[in-house]
C-alpha cells in the first residue's frame, strides 16, 4: 500500500472552507446552522460525494460519509471532527480533522486499499457551545449522553429552540433516532490541532492522546440594584458588576490554588445590564468554564466557587443564581486505537508525545460508545480560538498520513 497525501489539495480545501465565514479574514466565525454554516456544510458534503462516499445526515445534523468495506454489515471505523467555529476563531480547529480525515480516506482509496470494515467520515454537528450554550450536542446525542427531549428544548440566544433551528436548516427526523446502536463503530480516531503549546515546545510533530480532561460549564446570573451613577451613594449600592468582578477573581483564585496545573477556569462571557456609562449595573450574566484532568478535583473547585457565590451574595446584598449546563466525566482513550496510532508513527519513524487533551472534543462522548483515540498536531504558539491560529502544512500532512495508516490498521485488510 503506497499512501500519499495530496497536501496542496488539502491546504486549498482548508482555505476554501475558511472563506465560509461571517468575520473578516483571517478570522473565521461560523456559528452552527447560520446561512454561512449551512453553505459550508453543503460544500463539505459535495467534497465527500465527489470522493465517492455515500452521505447521510441525522436529525441533529451530524454528517456521515461512508466508504463501504468488504463486510458492510461489520462495525465501521470512523474518523472526523467539526466545522462550526466560535466567533473570531481560526481556520484549523475541527477543520483539520474533517478535511484531513477526508484526505486520509481519499489517500487510502488512491492506494488501492480495500477496507474490510467500512470507513466513515463523521462531521459532528454543534461542537462549539456558542449557539446553544452547551458543546458537542451532536456527539452527546450519538452517545446517548444527552436526551433527545432536553436537546430539542435547548434555546439559542434569540430564544429559538433547537427543534425550530434544525427544522429551518432542513433537518427533519426525530432526535431520538440520533443515538447510535451499540457496536456501530469498531474504532474512532479524531485528528485535531493541539490547542496548547506542548508539542511545539517539545519540537515534536505528533501527539497521541491518553485522556481527555473533564469539562464543566455554568451560566451565572447576578441581580443587584441599578440607579443613577451620580445620585446613589456608595454605601447604598448593590452593584451587580462589582459582585461579578469579585466572583471572577474568586474563580481565578480557586483554579490557581487547586494544587494542580491541570485545573483551569474561565469566565468568557460577562454581559452588563443596562450598559450605560451613567447607570449602576443592575444585572450581569456570566458564563463559567472549568476543566481538570481529575474529576474530583474539578468538582472541589466548583464547590469552592459555589461558596464564594454565597459569601459575595450575602456581603453585597445581590442575588447570584447559577445554572449547571454540563459537568462531564473525563475519558481515557482506547488502548487499541492508541496502539494503531503509535504503530503508524513508528513505521514512518515519526516521534510522538503521549499527552492529555485539555480541550474537549466530540471524542470525549464518542469514547462512551466506541474505542476512541485522538491524534494531535502542533499549532503555532499553542494559539487556538483566535484568528492567528496556525498549523504548518507539513504537520497537517503528517497528521493525515498517520491517520490514514491508523484507519487502515483498524479496518483489517481483506
Ligand atoms: C472546544 O472547543 C473546547 O472549548 O475545548
Ligand atoms: Mn473549538
Ligand atoms: Mn475543536
């Protein structure tokens, strides 16, 4: 089997996909099921069909593109990632795993390889939490981690429910049917940029993921009392933004003092009402994102933050309500998938690091129903979720070739 990645074509496809964006280049904004995202999804489907794959979509918009194996009834070997992008993002997050996965399958087809188990590219819907407040909706439903009822009722910022949004996107069908049957996948591999600096620092081009950290997120609403910025004296204030400021520093402190560098916590949204220079903030809406490789330690930090909320609320006479959006368990990658990735690296003489994914991915949920692994490539300075996110062409091609070899190993030769 002679495998060759068409690097030029892959890079040009990454550029083409980046042009489906609601932000000025180099930034990419592609919020799920917006007109721009729908155009990007149609383009990806056309690429898959052009590659000779059979495409279907499920009710939440996960796209499956399949190359039937010699034994089409046997569990498939899957690969894929996502193409939705947060506001002001880069070109590579998720995209490398989708277009790199497609190119890996095309390379296998060109090489004359015949898979025994079908090979399937999976483009997960709604990986980013931007629109519905919770990430990985496609893979949560595929794995049965989230119920169809709860998913259908989720609302976006404009108050539109997931059911309304997906029907407008042309997705009919019942969310109940998204869950995959047991044994659907024999193995699954996601190629992704690292979104951290460790590979670059170690001057190593590939990372094989050992485990994926446990994410949690909350929505916090602080309600104080508004009023005239000149008229209300300081002792009489119940400023919601001051309470938020204190809470944000408590969040930082709780993560910093957890005792482990693996604990991270972020307040990424802070909306102030009414937002006028001469008006005391009466209301603040915030989001909180907390992650750790150790679930118990993460939960301990969440409890510390909860106590801080109670103290601040009592001290400042404001109400603080927090709503838990998700608190997921971490995942271990499957030994057989890690071994396939490591063997492929060894065969090419490629060095790799074994590492933890601190970002979450659809693989976190796929791992609940299938042996799953992840392959990382470096991104410059570890930058991700920003417009200057960058992965070098040779790293992308190296990732795609190791992915292709690993898919071939997992889909035993006929
Ligand atoms: C995924 O985008 C994450 O926030 O880890
Ligand atoms: Mn992302
Ligand atoms: Mn991603």
